[in-house]
C-alpha cells in the first residue's frame, strides 16, 4: 500500500503515523499469513496422509479379493480332487467287478456239474 495523497501533502509526522499504521497492519497480516500457510501445509500433509490411508485401504481390499480368490481356487481344487478320487474308486470297483463276476460264474459251473451228472443218469 502506498501512502495516500492526504498524508503525502501533510507533515512528515503524518507520514510516520501512516507508516506506523501500515506496519501494524503488516504485523497483523503476518500471523494471518502464517496461519494460512500452516493450514495449506496441514492440508497437504492431510492429503498425503489421506493418500497413504487410501493406499492402505486399497491394499486391504486387494488382500480381501486375493483371499476370496484363493478360497475359490481351493474349493475348486478340493472338488476336483474329490471327483478324481471318486473316479479312481469307481475304476477300482469296476476292475473288482470284472474279476469277481467270472469267478462267480466259474463257481456256478463247477457246482452245477454234479447236478447235471445226476440228471443224465
């Protein structure tokens, strides 16, 4: 702020008084500027803190998603394992049936031969 014409035209005392008033205004403005700068800095720090917090939350969400995906994969692997075990069990059972049925048929033939000999006489 420059001196008003009123004070420029008057005595040097008026100029000193004006400069004193101006210095007081500046002194009052400095704390306000300081507070404003502090608020801006705090906002920047808060923004950085918020960004860090957001990053942590994103990481936590990503971890939850990964955990959910892992659980799904484990469930699929478990179901596949069960299906393969059932198939192996079925194949073994089928082999056992294939072996047992001819043995039973052979036993029937062997036990039926004495009965056939009785009917032939």
